[in-house]
């Protein structure tokens, strides 16, 4: 029976953590699993809720790791990994995820174990993601393409519609791609099943990305090392997210980290062009009074964003 380390990063997550905890048992049915919650110094009763759940489900293995500060998503994942038992795969979860019954077993079917590696075997699947739906059951487009300059320009001019055309947008909008075991360059990091072999090859998550782009960086780094990101179409989870759509602070961080990640992987001239495309996207919206775009433009004009 596969051993799964369930890693949850929390920060003031009291409003959503109960629903995740209630979904773990049916979502992980048929698997041997243990839970590690890395709490980033919550000021609410998040950890008390987790501990109460653990006491009510005393036959399950659960521990809470208090990180001592807000380390961000990558930092929380690394803290949870450091305290985990031995596993075949690690399931990284946002606290606002709700696993559907049997989801993780369906995801694990696509994980290539270390024993399957061999000369000429080709790239292995190191990261598996499910279909994600919103609270109304509508498909969330969670698969992504690698960031490129052309895609940045496409999104600057066409917005989300650019995703309908692979060369012009990161977002995979073709619904047929969510009905088969599609390979993606990266995917939403709210729920990812990562093989132990992939984690061994890639090492820790990059904590310089406090929030946003950390999953992109990890998935691209995994691909560099021969591990694919693949969708398990029969697995599903509900995500109650979407803060980046309304919060100027989170949107600014999202845009800044996109440029930062691109700079990490490309030469300075291409990175300057990518930065210009990001500015082109946000400046007209800022001129129209969108607060989040105004905040993003201010951050993008800080040239430190190109320092990588």
C-alpha cells in the first residue's frame, strides 16, 4: 500500500481548515497516510482545530509543526517535509481544498515510482494534479504552459482569452485537455501529488518565492530533471480560492514573482522584454482606476524585480 505524506500549510486558516480535514479520510481511501500541518504562526485557532480533529480521529497519524513565523507557502512545505515520515509520494494541499472521494488513489496511479526508472524509459511523471472545480462544480482551468515572452504579450493584449491559443497564453482553456491524462508544463499548486523520487531529485522548494510562482518554479525545475506534471482526469478536488483576483497586495506579489521567475531562467535582455510585457498588461488597467493594477505597476517599476 503506498505511503502518502499529506502536507498542509496554514496561516489564519480557521475558516477553511475544518472542511479540508473532513475530506481527508474519503479522499485518501485505500492509502496509508499521515498528516503534517505546517502552521505559519496563525493568530486564530487554526492549530487548535487541527489538534481537536486529531484527537477525534486518534487512529490517524497527525502532527502540527509551528514554523515560528510566516514563512510563506514554500517555506511551510519545506518545514512539513522536514518533519514527515518516510513516504512514496507527498500530497501538498492548500487548506481551502476539498478532496473528492478516492481522489488521491486515482492520482497515485500516474506516479512513476523510483523502481520504474531505467535507461531509455523516458521522462517519468513526478507531479500529479487532479481536475479542480469551484464551489459550484464548474471546471477551474488549472493547467498551465511555460511562461514565454510571446505568451506574456498575448495576455497583455488579449487577457485571459489568450489561453485559447497555445502560443499566446499560459492558461490551458481547452476543456478536452481536462478529460485525459494530459501533460502540462505546470499546474496550480493548491493540490499536487509529488513522487519521492521527484522530491529527491529537485530538493527543497524555493523559499525566495514567498507566495505565487513557487509551484511554477518547482514544476519547471522538475521537468528540467526529467519529471513531468500530469493531470489525473478521474481525480477531483474543490478549491475555494481566488484571493488573487480581488486583493491588490496578492495580485502585486503574483505579477512581481512572474517577472522574477522569468529572470531566473532567462538572460537579462529577454527578461527586460518580459517585464515590459507585464507592464503593458497592467498599465492600461491602472489608468482605468483598477487598484490592483496600480499597485502592480508601482512594484514593476521597482527595477529590483529584475534582479532575480
